[in-house]
C-alpha cells in the first residue's frame, strides 16, 4: 500500500490543482474562457471557422461550439453582432 500511495503522491505533485472560481461570472465578457476569447479575436479579424480551427489546432466543430457558448454568454445571435461587440469591447 505504501508504494501505491508514494506513486500517487509523486504523480499529484506534477498535476496542477484545479482552481474553482467562486462567484465567477456566468455571462458577459468576464465569463469567456481563454479559448472563447481566442475565437472572438479571430472572428473579429475576419477569419472563418475553418481558418480559426487551423490557427488554433482544433476542429471546425470545436470552433462552432466555442461560438455557440460565446453567443449565449454575451446574449448575441450572430457573427456580425459578435464582431460589432468585440470592436466595442476592444
């Protein structure tokens, strides 16, 4: 049992702890994840989903998922609205 505990302890020393933000925003710009912010930045540069996916090394479907989350968090319904809001927010 000591060996298993020692191995587990050694592994856990190298895994960063998960940080849970109490009271973190669930909507608005502050609620966007770093990946969502990256997608917004690239949308505001005029890139399409396929180009964004290539730049971020993810699938186009992942880009679309990020956009869906961004639209929900910011209360938007279109890419044009997102680009306009991103320009205002910058």
